[in-house]
C-alpha cells in the first residue's frame, strides 16, 4: 500500500513471481500460512530526487509478525508516479531474499 502510480499492483505481482521462483507457493486466499504486507512511503522531493522506503512485513496467518525487510533508496523525483516496470522487479528480487530468511524452512 501507499505506492504512487501502478506501484501497489506492480510490487505485489513482482513479489509473487519472485517468491514462486524461489519455491514458495503463493495464494491470495486468507488460508495461507504466511502473509507479506508491503508499505511504501515516499519522501518529499528535494533537488530533483525523492526518497522511497518499502517495508515488507512477514506475518503468520494468525497475525504474529516474524519480521520486516526494509528497503530505502533515492530515485529521480516523480519517476515512480506512473508505471514501475523493472523498478518493481528489482525491488521484489532484493526483498525476496530477506523475506525468505523470515519464513521458517523457506529456501532450504
């Protein structure tokens, strides 16, 4: 949530692909063993740049937090106001590695 442009959908789709590629079955149903919640915060533009922070929180189905993977970067001002494309893919690929470490038994 919170991403400008098509970021919410693009990040969700990209993360689904990355987790599936890494052997984690992904379901949209509420009966899944784990949930990954993504929250995007964009900073105020300054000198043609804008900060972005993405927090990916992994929870059990019961809502217990297993941890959060945080990504921070500066991007050109307004560059994420439209389509995220490869930016979403890159963010998801990097986040997936940390997310896998939070899910018991994943990646083993």
